[in-house]
C-alpha cells in the first residue's frame, strides 16, 4: 500500500495525534494518518471539502511538496509537508487517489493547485522591486540625456523580464482550481518540468 511521511508545521494536535510528523496512506474511504506512537486517525473522504497540492523549489533545485486539506470541522486548512526534498512514489499515489476521491464527491473544483496567495504575493513582490529599480534607472538615463531609442529599449526589456518573472511566481504559487485531474501531475510528479507554465 503506497504511503509517505509528512510533517505538520503546526503539529498534529488538531487531529488528535501527537508530534509533528505522520505516516499517511489511503484506506478504502478515508485518508489515514498515524503518529510515531501508533495512534491513528481516519479522515473520511466525505469530510474533506477541499484539497490543495503545491511545491516550492529550493535554491539547489530540489522541491518541497505540500498538501493542504480542509474538512467540515476545520476552518483553516490542515497543512502536510513531505519530509523528503523530492517526492516519493507513495506521495504521488496518495495525492492522485485523494484528488480523485475528493473530485468524485465534491467535483473537480474542490481540487486545487498552488501554495497560497501569501506566497504568490511575497515572491511576486520581487518582480515589483525589480520593475521599480528598472524605472529608477530609466529616469536616470533620461536625466543624463541618453538616446531615446536606448531608453525605450531598456524600458521594454525591464517590463518583459520583470513581467515574466512576476507572472511565473504568481502562476506557480497562487491557489487555482483544477479543471482536469491530469493538471495535478506537474504539482506532484518527480519528473522535472518547466516551473513557469
């Protein structure tokens, strides 16, 4: 049976488990979590309102995978982070199974990709900073009397690079509903894929 180990940054207390990590697998009709002490909690698929999958890329190129689920009882999503830097076949199988079960009960709109708006805006702000600096440099060029053609070309280049980077970060991190289950694959698969689109 496919399984994986995940950490819960806020702890497993809200689920009635101890510690900060759990072994996770799928049962016939529930997502099952077990802590190090052997205590086990079944989260029925019928109780899951929404699920979100996403990842962050580290400086060294590895990925940190996250799964967040909302249930009837919890207002805030419960966050599970994969312990390993790279996904495992167990994580992929559990994610696919959970997404299919939630989509079958709640519709495909209950399955999301991304990490959250806070991450999207945080990383998108780097592009805003780049654009602001590029605008300041362009004003300095104008004040120094640099040729208008160069100033326009520089401005276009800054907008193109800053806009592409900002769009890439926002697209990667912002929560979005999936329209088909196969859109889940880039968010959970080990195969390296372009991260911008």
